[in-house]
């Protein structure tokens, strides 16, 4: 997942939010010499359908063509976040307080690089996660990827 303050997230947010959707996050996957895939996750309180993805894709594609933030060839994909929704922005961690999440860190904290537990909020850029019988304080900028854990 791209950091919340990345240029790609900022560009996507400028397009997605005025269209009435929530930007969940942006992923960029390199495919070697054949280019890359730029995946943009969007959401809406009524859910996301194919028409929603197409509308955002059309608008975002035009902005990306003008701004040209990526070198070389890439494919743009717009998708719903799915059940294991990514958590990128501080407001995501606040909104899903009480939910289970998996967190992978960009660097170890107290010898751990990944944690799974219950979100207990986010204040001043610090995510609180209850895992392994204790409360962990994790700086948002040290989170490589965080996703909700679906409960069936």
C-alpha cells in the first residue's frame, strides 16, 4: 500500500472524493519490464459496483494522463476494498476501532514485524492495537500494510 501522504494517494483522493466515494488506498505493483499495475480501492456506504469502478477509472485515468506521476507503462484497476479491507489513513484505524486487524510493520518494534489483534483507536499518528495480551503503540508511518481480518 502506498503511504497515506504519497503523491498517488493525494492525486487519487482529489478525483475520488468529489465523485462521492471514499478513497480506501492505492497499491502499485511493479511487473518488471512489462510495466506496473496501479490498483485504487474505493468505497461507498451503499457498496461498490462495476459502474462505480468504471466512473472513477475514467476520471482518474484522465488526471493521471495529465499529471503523469508514473514512469513507463501501467494498468489502472479500480476496485472495492473487499472483506479484508486495507487500512491506510488514520481515520480508517479510528472508524474500525474494535475490529480485528493484521498489521505488517516496515521495521521491527520490540522484535516484532507483524501483529494481529483488536484495533483500539488512533490518535496523533499512533495506532493502538491490542495483541498478545498487551496494548501496542504503532506509529502510522511505520505500518507497511494493515488489513481488517474478516470474521465469518
